[in-house]
């Protein structure tokens, strides 16, 4: 069944074995209303380094019990090397990240049934279990969703944060606190510039994921200018490059 939905697994026997065990483990559990595979395994471009992304949709009344069992679940699927739970995000999944021999990184993403609804995250996903047909309908409706656009309020708040972070980074450069300045420059790139690049291109924001393939040569060059070696003069140049790129991208989004 899994191979029929995910033919790329033929090239990844270790991934396939782990996913088959996870499916068998959850398949007959009545607390689990759905199982969905996401990421590159579902959407294409999969290779040996790809993660296994499995959404586990759980009935609300059973969610705490199911998530409490996460370690025994991971052990039932394979032989974990390491594992940790990720701090949950409001409206999102509660994730348990497990590294198995191979190595294969398996993301168990637990989601309450009440949080189930059309969302860009479901676009291109593959449904493995659907207790009442609702999950398949949600995934189908998600395919037509446009990537979320920032509101005027979002852009105003982002602008406030950007200029504040610029001043912070500038002060660290002037003081010679270069490691903190480096962190500030990276935060500006991550939290402001990359989202703006996605918004201007009207695509779903995925952080740095495959950014090399998504950006034009000109954009890649502009973004590369915000990266600098550990020298104050180079940091000043990188900060100026961030300011110039921010102004252009903000104007394009507006």
C-alpha cells in the first residue's frame, strides 16, 4: 500500500522499512484518525538525506495519552539513536524528532483532530490513513490555497523589528562584539529577508529550504552580500547590504 502511494521509496529501503512499521503501528489504533506523509518524500526530490515526515492526526480526547507514548512508539518503529520533543507552535503540530540507524531522521508530527483544516502545509501530501474521509478532503482543498500574503500590519511590525535589529547589530559591530553581531546579521536574514523573498515571489515560506533553486541569480547574489567573514569592516558592508535588500523587497511587496 505504501509503495503504491510513494513509489520513490523503492530507492530508499531504510526509509521504507521505518515508514511501513510506523503505518502498521498506527493503522488499527482507533485514537488515530489519520496519517499523512509530507515533505520531499511526498512532493518529490527525495534522496538518502531526506527526512521522513509523518503527520499523526489524533482524536482530541486521546492526544495527551498518544503523545506521552511517543518514546515507546519510536522504539516500536525501529532502534532510535537519539530523540527529542520540539516546543509546540500554536495551531501547529507537536513534533517528536527521532534519529534512527542509517542514519534516517524521522519527524513524528502529532496534530489534534480539532486543528485539522485546509492549510498550505497539506499541499502535495499523501494520505495513508483516513478514518472518516475528512482528512482526504482537507488535503484536496489545500491544493487550491494561495500562499499567505502579509497584511499591512504584518509589514509594519516587520519594519519596526528590522530597524531595531539593525541598530542592535550595528552597536555590536562598533563594540567589537563580533559573535553577537554575527548572530544579529543572521537573524535579520532569517526572520526578515528570506520571508520577504518568498512573499515577493508569491510562494510558500519554507525558510532556507532549497532556497538555492528558488532564487534568481541576481537575488542569490544580493543575499550572498549579507554574509561576511569575522571582520568589523565586512560586517558593516553586510549590514548595508541587508538594509538595501530590505528596502527593495518591502517596496516590491507593498
